[in-house]
C-alpha cells in the first residue's frame, strides 16, 4: 500500500475526528433499506457500505454507514451518518454540496449553507489532496445511491 501523508490529528478538530474514528456511529446494518451502495478506493484500501431507510415523506429515518480503511474515511462515514438523519434527500444533497465546497476551501453563503456539525473538523484534511479522497468516499456513495434511487422512482412513475 502506498505511503500516505499523515493528517495531524491534534487540536479540537483532530480530537473530533479521533472520537468518531474510535466510536463510530450508526454502524449496524439495516435489515431493509431504500438506498444501498458500496464504494471502494483502491488507493488506500478504503471501503464504505451505505444504507438509507426513508419514511413515506422521503425523510431519512435510518442510516447505516459501515466503513473500513483509514481514520479519515471511518470518521467521515460516522459524521455523515449523524448529519443525514432526519433530512430529506434534497437536504442530503445540499449537505453533500456544502461539504465538498468546504473541502475545496470555498466560503459558503451563511444563510443557505446547511449545518455541517462535526463535519467541519474535516477541513484539517484540506491540505492533503490524496486524503481528501478518503473524506469524499462516503459522499460519493451517497451521491451514487441517491442517483439510482431517483432512477428507480422515475421508472415507477
Ligand atoms: Zn483513506
């Protein structure tokens, strides 16, 4: 496996990342789900399996975010799962957009930007381009999952 630069995990943001890495949230598999995707990054062996359960109103009521690999993907997968609960898919897409903008170092319009919560800690990864991929893999899984869900909906309509 190639040697990847280590992101310094000290300070407030580093502690938040380590907390999610050591005690990841929402890792139990769901018996049934409306969205299920698996993404893999062969570059550093990161893998994520994302499952989402929606209610009749299209809100995310359950999330399972199982990841393996480095601390960055495992922490992001945990933080993302927490942030997605209770959101509509449109709000989930807005969160994805806001997270990616933060990782690109763009400043967000304060009023329209969704709360990133613990995810703000991931900005420490910005200086390490190869590690940004680790932080984006769970979001890629979310995008792929939402896209195929929408295609499925369109076919049923
Ligand atoms: Zn990684």
